[in-house]
C-alpha cells in the first residue's frame, strides 16, 4: 500500500524521486524558505537530504510528496509524513514547506489535514508530531489550525523549537 500520488482540492502531490532534483535544490537554496528550516543547502547537503527522504519511502511506504498546483502544475512546495528521531524518541512527523509565492493561502493547512488522514487512516499511527523554530509563528499557526496541541519547547538540530502533537482520535492504547 503506497500513496505515490495524493490530491487535495487545490494540490497534487507526487512521491519525491530523482526527477524532482532541480525543484528540490531550488527550494533548498531559497533563502526565504530555508530561513525557517536551518539555512540554505549546498548541493551535497541537498543530495543527502533527498536521499534520506527517498529512503523513507523504501522503509516506511510514505515520505515526502512534491506539491503542484492542480490547475497549472506549478511547483508549490513539499509535504509529507516521515519517521524521525526527536529528543531520542522515534516519532512520525508531519512536514511541510511551501515556496514563498504560496504562503498565506491555506495550502499548508489543506495538505496537512490530508496527510493526517493518511497517517491515521492508512497507517494507524497513534500520534503525529510537528515542530518548528520558536520564531516561525506562521508555521506554528498552521499546526494550531490543523488541530495540533502544543506539547513543549525542545532543542532540535541544536536550535530551540516548539513541539506540537496530534493524537489519533481513533487510536486506543491497551494498558
């Protein structure tokens, strides 16, 4: 069961692959986008990150999707669900980043809600986390609009972040 193609009302998502290299590199070198994601990438760092994200698909059957406008196929950004280690715990993360031209249009909320459905309904994860730099109030607002709850402040990648969590409403743990 893989979801190589996904759709929302306005977006089409395609499983990240090598043919997206130029878009990936362009996004990773965009100073506005990367100001909230730890700084711009050189080619080597971009290749390492792309390889890691492609491996998510091989290992977990999900990962990042490259996002395109449904009407005109313009590249919008990337989003996905992926396995990460956060504060020494294995977590499933909702990740999203859009190109600046698409900020403030509700697209991150739209794709985030879609990806939560996939994470919970198709993969039965008990919870999903999302984190961002403490200074990235726009991303924090996206998390809140989707329904994430603030959990705590953390240090991630040697930088202060806020950590939010969304509990699967249909998941009941057995005590």
